[in-house]
C-alpha cells in the first residue's frame, strides 16, 4: 500500500508558520544546528506530540514546544562583547581539543549564546556573542556593509603604493579582496602596524590580501565593529553591551 503523507497542520489564526528548529533558534534556546540535532534525536515535542522533522511547522507563541520534557520559553536576550585572545577557537567544540571561546564563559550562568561572525584562531580582538539570532544576522549579512576595523602588524614596510593596491583590490580566483580604508599607523625597522577597515568579510580576507602583496601578517587585532570599539576590555574578558550599543548595531 502506498504511503499517504499527511498534510502539515495549518497555523493558528493570524500566525506565521516556521520550522520548529528555526523557532527554537529564534527563541534563543540554542543554535539552529543544535536545534536540528535535538529534533532528530526525539527531544522536542509540539503540543505534546513528539516531532522528528526540523521543518515541522509551528507558530511561536501559539503552540507549546518542549525540549527534554521541559516547556520552552523565550530566553532573556543577551549581548556580549569579548576580547578574544590569540589561539582561541571560535566554536562550541573543537575536534582537536583546542580551547574555545566557550571556555572563557564557563560558570557564568549565561544562557546559550552564539558568536556573531568569526575570528580565526590566530586573530584576536573584538568578538560579539548573542542569543538574538535576528540581531546577529543583521550584523553579519553582506548587505549591511558594517565596517570592521583591524590593527594589523606586518613584516616589512608597506609604502603608499601598497596601501593604494589594498584599496584597489587583488583578484584571487573569483573573489576581489580589497580594503575600504588602509592607513599606516607606525613603522619600525622591519615591521609596521596598519589600520585596515573592511565593509565585507571573506575567509582570511586581510591575510590573503596582504600575502598577495608580499606581506606576512604577524598580528591581527579587531578593534571595532561599526561604532562599537574594543576599548580597554582586557584580553580574555567579556562584558554586556548597553541597550544603546545594541541599538547602534541593530541592522533589522
């Protein structure tokens, strides 16, 4: 006998339907990928019914969702700035057992939070974390073109021509790597510090751009995201953002 697929339940009057994994993420309970794993593992129920499809349609606030038997309510929104040290991985877990940013947040009593964008292991400086997925998406999506400012130490002494080349951009495959602004902060005998501003972020963007121009990056520190500066926040420490800072970074 052919299997007859039951139609998806209709949303309650006036509600908008989304997949249950997405709803859990938007409630700030966990990440989207963690929610999908929880649903597939049979840990999530909707209106008392166990569901295993991450796309099972629900309406947030209109249907009862439980995780591991406990009702799910929207988590209090948390917005953090952290000064990531060099050598720390921006990941919930690392298959090689390296220290992650979550090791810096142990025993804080905070709800689940996720990184807003990335910094690679060798980079340091300002990293945002939040459980507000909509706020985070507004910051990270390419269309916002939110400036990110870096202080970069390089081996060698870039001249005006090298700085101009960073602004013009370097074609690498199908990607154009360029800076919005690039200025010389100070120079010594063998190395220099640059301030580089990006309005988009590709994988290892600054390192690849400078390598193409013949400069090795010795240190890379993100010092600002939009109007939010790292300031005097000690390395490895974090703080809550103020309501004004959250609003200044809001892009949706």
